C-alpha cells in the first residue's frame, strides 16, 4: 500500500493554496501518494488530517513569524504568513506526538525546529557573526551551489552514505539554537546548519536546501533522501 503524504502549502494574495510541483513529483517518484494540505485554523481539522496521512512534508515558503520564538521582527525580516505558521505548527506537533515521519525542507526545517523550542536567524547576513557563503544562489534551482559537511553516523549519513556533497541554496533565514531532542546532521563551511534529525522519533529530518529541485538532474543524494522518507512512511503504516 502506498503511503499518503501531506505536503504543506503557501498562501498567495489571491487566497490560493499553492505548493511547488517538484514536491509533488518527488513524493510520487519515490512511491508515495502526495496530498496538498490547506492551511486550516482549527485544531480538530489538524488532528484529523494528521490521523489520516502517513507522513508530512513541510515545504519551503515565506519567512516565519519571530514572535513564535520570542523575538521582535528584524528590519530584514521578509513577508510572514500567520495562517500557515499556525496550521503547520499544529500539524508538526501532532505528527511528532503520533511518531509519524516528517521531512522538513528549507522553511519546513526551520518551523520544525521552532515548534520544538529552538530558534532561528531572522536574517543570516545581518545576524550571523562569520562571513557567509552565497545562500541565495544566482543559478538554476537544480544546480548544487555549495558543499555541506555531513556528520558521521548521523541519520543523513546513514541515508546518503556520504560525508560531503553539493546542495542548492535559497534562503536568508536559518536554524540558530537547536531544539532539544534534535541533533545536527550537516553544516555548510561557514557554520550554517544545513540538516538535523530527531533522536526521539522513527524518522524526522530537516534539510535547509531543496532536494526536490535537485531531482530534476537525478541527484543521487536527493533520490536517497526521498526514498528513505517514503519508505519510513510505508513502515509506519505496517506498524500502526
């Protein structure tokens, strides 16, 4: 039985719920059934959705409201989406309670960390102390622009079998303080956290890059990541 995997969506000014086609195709390619989720405001709906799906892909999108981690907005904070923040926070919390697999991508990894009590840079270029790489690449989305160093023995290392490879990069926010129960899986050479995973759940991982775009060029590491995620969702069905 193919696992049903919910993909979070962004909200456009026209009041449309949208998500990138690459997310949908990546889940389908790896053997899952992708379902785009609406941004609902009530906990009962979030609970019902979490009970129905077998895994959650928390996708990329706009900036995260800094009041969620106790800060006022920085001058370089971009557009936020309170409705999405609320729904995604409820979904992540419920999926963690149910121990169902989660894959957080870019914004998705950031909100995953915030929900569990971590925080983030509202703008890495203004708030990070070290000289940074270009984290908003001027290149096609399928192009790997910089390397990441993977922590030996981490979940990401187990999945990919590699300690160093190239990823793409489209972000100006990033994880700062890691939440309890998560461990760092990879960093960029400038110290920015590029991946982390839960040490308490069967499969919960966040990555700062966009592996769904890298699949356009049949990137082996992205393939392994989506295959591992969908397989974890399938295993969750068998264990339920």
